C-alpha cells in the first residue's frame, strides 16, 4: 500500500511540497518545542540557587520537579481531545500562552508548598502540547519523510539544553539587582515570556488543515492529502479505540521506560556535573550543554538512517542501549571525572535520541480520532515516569548521599525499554527500504 501511495505522488511534486510544508511549519514548531523543553527543565538550574533560598531538600526538589507530570498526565487526554475538536492552531496557542504565564510565575515561589503548586499547574497548562504537535505533524507529513521530520523538530530536546544551559547560568549570575529579585527569579521571568510570544506567532502562522494552506496550490493539496490519507483525521477512527488498543498500551510502557531515563537524568544533570567536582554556575552551564550537543548529532544521524533503511525497532533499541551502557559507565568512572563526564555525554546522546525514534512507531499505524487519544495516552502514561524518576533520584540521594543508585535505576529503565521494543511487530512499523 505504501508503494502504491508513493507511486501516485509524483517525485517532483513531492519534493516541492515537502519543502514548502517543512519551511512553513517546522520552524515555528521547533521554536515552540525548544521553549517548551526549556521551561520544563530550567528548574534543574534554578535548583542550584533556589534550593538554599527557599529551603528545598533533594527529596522536596525531586518531588516538585516531578509533580509537573501529575498535572500534565491528568489533563493530557482531555486536552488532546479538545485539540482534535477545535483545531491545532487555537488550542496550541492557548497552551503556549498559559504555560508561559505560569512558568514566569515560578519566580514567586517561597517554599516547598508553593513550588509544588506552581509545578502542578504548569503541568496542567502544558498538557496536550507534545501529543498535539505529534498529531498535527502526522496529518501533514507522509511516512516516507516522517522519521526525519520528527527528528528535526525533536532536536528541540537537546537544542534547549545547548542554548538553555548557558543561558540559564548567565541569567542566574548576571541578572541586574532590581526589585530585590535573585538570579533564579530573573531566569524564570525571562524564560517564561518567549512562550507567550510564540503562542501569538503560532496563531498567526499555522493553518489547521491542508485545505487552509494558502501557500499550496490545488494539485499539491490533492497529492498531499492522497499520500497522508486525506490529510485530515477528524472523521476516522474513534476516541475509544485509542484507549483500548493493546498495541497502544505496549507503547505506553516502552515510552514510560525511555522517558524515565530522559527526565531522571535531565532534572539532575547540573547536579551530577557539580558532584564530579566542577564548580561555578557558568562552568556547569557550559558543560551541561555538551551532552545535549552530542544528542543533536546522534539523533539526526540515527533518524536519517532509519528513514533510509525503513527499519524502526533496531534503531530505537540501539539508542536505548547506548544510553543505558554509558549511564552505568558514568557512575563506574567517577574516580576519573573527565572520563565520567565523557560517558555522561554519550549516555545523554543515546537517551535523548530514543524519544524521536520512538514516535516513528505509533505514527506508523494510529490514525484519526484513534491517534488523538492514542498519542495522548502514550504521553500520559509515559510522562508519569517524569514524576517517578526525578523524585526517586532525590529520595535515593538524600538517603545515601550519592546519585549512583538512582543512575543505575535509570539505566535499568532504559534497558527494559530496549527489550520491550521488540514486542512491537516489525510489519506494523517498518516500511520498504529506500536503499
């Protein structure tokens, strides 16, 4: 079937249409995701100043960092159902503006309780964003290019680290002493405002449907809709099927495992680097950027090869295995800080890369209303690990005085994800090679 669709989609028209869609949609999506990820994990840097200022223990910090995902998960499915009904442009605009406001308001926390409350409602505000973007992309990009497209906009994960780590460090150490605000408070304020501006841009620049894209001509619209199955998904599948399909639940567990490793490391990365003996917030900021920079290259290379070969599962498993093995080595090599840091760079490259490669699986077979709830369920269940993992690391760190056991647990989670990937039938997700 895939071959038939591709044959009906002329190569010259396909390349021209691909380029138009990419340059019209991906830049604003990429920027939105960079801001999203930055506002989600900038608390990892704020911890270095905020924790002593407001009296946060490692356990309290881990709970607050993770409680974001409780709010996120509770409202994920309702949010994505509303997006499916009212359209991506209006709903994602709402998400961007509301989370920008709440992220900036984190500057006002005064203790553990207010920290928990703000983090919870930030999760509520962001609910539906990631699966909503994934649903939107699946309606515009055909399977033959989707892996690379997902990888490009998912570079937002590491790019936010490359940009955000030095930026957060600079804001925390260079912010003006105005209004009696500390550096971490200026950081939350300055990094929350771009989300509001991005929401306004999203409203002005992004069409809801292929038919609304004035920059595509009639022939391009018809060809694109033929290849992506009509281009819209408002009347296909059912919401209930997305919640009851056992294949979706398998993907939920896989995503849970990989996200646990991702956020478990991300929320503690500046602390891990500081524990290796590196001092100074600016130095830690620059060093935190390096693992994310390595992740950009790894992500794009594996995604390109996955699209080229049409193979999905082994590429995902390889990224997860790379992350798990080097995360273990980063603990075993702590007596030699630079070797340990090198292993941490490789570990983050593998762990971050699992996320875009994972999304090649559900987007291969979930469509329509089934995709709306399926994607939301996957991110809801998966992101519960965003609560469990940082909190677990915090508890273990307070109890043992070391993050070692927490890192071993995160590596084990990644290995579980690697093994479970092969429960997904290859015929369901792989596509013909373009070699």
